[in-house]
C-alpha cells in the first residue's frame, strides 16, 4: 500500500471515528457543522486517484513521497477550511488566503522537488484548483 493510500485510509478512519464519536467537544461539533463540502465523496475519490497517478509519474523516493504528501495534506486542509460558514470571509478574502496558502505550499514543494518534479506538481495542482473553482462556481448558481 502506498504512503498516500495509508495516509488517506488513516485520515478517513480518523474522520469517521470523530464524526460518530459522542464525546466530541462542542467546538468540534460546531466546526463540523460549519464545514462546507464542495465535491461529493465520489468526486473526491476520483480527484485523489487522479492526483496519486500524477504523483506516481514524479517518481519520488518513498521518503520524498511521504514528505510531499505531508506538505500537501497540511496545506490542502488549511485551504479546505477557508470557506467554513463560521469564518464569514468574503470571496475576496477567501481568494487571498487561498493564494497565500498555495504560495506557502509551493515554496516547500520547490525545496523538496527537482525542477522537473516541481513543474509536474504545479501542473497537477493547477488541475485540482481548476476543478475546485469550477465546482464552487456551479454551486453558487
């Protein structure tokens, strides 16, 4: 099992456990209620599969792959929470904060990856951003 699949499986188990836990704190419950989901679970699965295939093309060592996914997951989590209902950010603020998180992530990725791998990362991640932006636009209409 690849490190990405391990992290993904662990994340899903953790989220499921937290979601059904009756011992969730009030803050955790509020945070979960404020979460906005852009894609369906099937769409998320497809995006993750696509992304994993693209990362495979980078031919990262196991160590670099693990570090790559740690950076990616940390920053995409931050991105995913920007439009939570309790944040009350304007579209402009969301866009600015989103771009700032991407910039931070890409600085770390550039340090980690070779120039060729970094270009592949940028191309792949831009496709994910396009998908998110397209879905957000559709959800507004």
